[in-house]
C-alpha cells in the first residue's frame, strides 16, 4: 500500500486499501491458475552460479542481484558451503520452516550459504539454526520485524559455555566492532532475512530510516561479572546449557550515570531513558506495553545495585514504578489510553511503560565503565530463548575452528 497511511483522511486510507486488495486478488488469481504440483524443497536444475573473475567480481555480481548487505562477501563456493555444514548434523535439505515476506523455505544449506557470505565459522552454525528457529515462533512476529516502517532488527543474546568456545564478546564493546563471532553471526542473520526471507529495502522492508544495527546485532551476556543468575537461567534453562535469545529490537539507548551509587540513583537515570514519548507511537496502549524489552546493565552499575541487596525483581519493580508518562501529556497528544490501567505517581496519574514489571528483562553485559543501555522492542511480544543443539563432532570442530 503506497505511503503515507498515518495522518491522512479516512476516505483516502480506504481508497488506498481498495486498490491494494484489487492488486492482491489479481496477483493471487494469476498465481493459482499457474500453479502445478511441485516439491518446494527440490533443488533447481542448475545448482551453482558460475562467475568469472576475482572475489571482488563475485561481490559485485552478488551486489547487482541484491544478495548482499552492501558490504563485500566471502564467495559461497561449493567447498566452503560443505565445510560450513559440518557445524550441524542436520541434512542440507532439512527444512526449518518458511520465512516471510517471501514465504520461502528455510533449509540448512541456505543458512550455510549465507553464513559463508557473512564470514562465519562452521562452529557458528548451531547458534544460527537456533536463532532462526526462535524467529519463526509466532510471538517474535517476524512479518512485523521484516516489513515495518520501524527501524528494528533481530537482536541475538548468547548465553552459556558456548560463549567461550566461540570467543563471543560479552565485555567491553560487546555490541561494537572487532569481534568475528558477534559481527558475523549477526550479519548472517541479516543476509538470511534478506536472501531467504526476501526483505528488500523500499519494496518489502519498508523501514523509514533504518539503523546501523540492521547490519549486525549480537552480543553475549557477561556472566562472569553478573552478580545475579545469568539470563538464560531466569528463562528456565540450566546453567550449563548454551542458549541464544532473539528479540526484534530497536537500537540501544545509552544510560550514562557516573555519579549514582545507590540503586535508586542509578535506576532513576535508567527510568528517565525508558520513559520517552516515542514509546507510544501506536494508538493502542495495550499493543505497545504488552511486550518484552531489555535493560542491559553494565557490570559496574549491576554490581552497585546488587551490593545494596537488590534483586532483579527489585530493579524491575523500581523501573516499572518510575518509568511512566503523565496521562494528561498523552491525552493532549490524542493518544487513546485505557484509564483503568493508569497508575498513581507523585506527579499524578500516569501511564506505565510495561504491562507488568516482568516485561523488563535484565541482562548484564559490557566492560568497565558507568554505562548501561535500554533496548526497546519492536513488534516482538516476548523474548524467545532457544537451547543450542550441538553436532556429534562438536569438540573436534571447536579444536579446528576455535580461537
């Protein structure tokens, strides 16, 4: 449907919707009339693309076809893809499901091809497979994450022993540059979304502006500096399990507090970052707050809070109580608010940012410094954590491809 939709008269919206329905029905009728019985998982008659020239020529050809993220790629030769698939016991044509908006089948081989292009090692395959499985769960709302005008992207959080085996950065600069595992695992997810899912900027991916995290968005939790239980244990997994958590998320918003010592001081600053009017970009209050978001505490902030005897639940409750927006402010901006969900604060009746305190998930990551971050979700209703399954030859793979 051609933009804009918001902020225009209702009759114009209806007219655009009518044209969109007519176009859809016409396209669907053509597709139905031309359909024949076929195996969606069957290989095409020509398995390989032949490109003359250097690696730069391969990158240029892939770029022209819209198969890259704009950066140079590693050519996915047959040998490189076969080596990548040693990272799983699943067969090449094993289907994980279908990926929107193209509704294409996701096979292990397709994941491996994109992993090679991104610069991954075979040991990263178990993480990628588990992450894709998580993104296919209904509560992740992959269609919304893929196609919305909002600037969000799948965030991957890695927990458990696999962090050390893959040398995942959990400390200083965990969401920054310079780490192969973080950079290429996140990049592979982007290539998978584009090349398998069919997300195309301005065509099916309608993000208005985008964000740098669309390239790669992956980190590990700093369990060694976490004064509480690791995140995956909170989600019901055993300490020795390795997991990956996925969330359709916006860019991190920095919480900088170099003065606060007590939990109340630190979390008052965090609450101020959380309570922004832009959180209410949708008309329905229920729709925007009934979803999970992340407060990523730097180790120094986390340790100061825990040293005062506060638990994660104490943190969640404090932010829930203090991160709210005055009802009258939202009312003046024509937001539709369910008055039964208002809470009383010293400043008067306010709208909470979350359906309940538990919607704010607490993670500890990063290195030294008085910085934390709030990561808001977009479309995803809840964080989804999947246990990572390892191939039988895992120890040998780690010995061969590990640091």
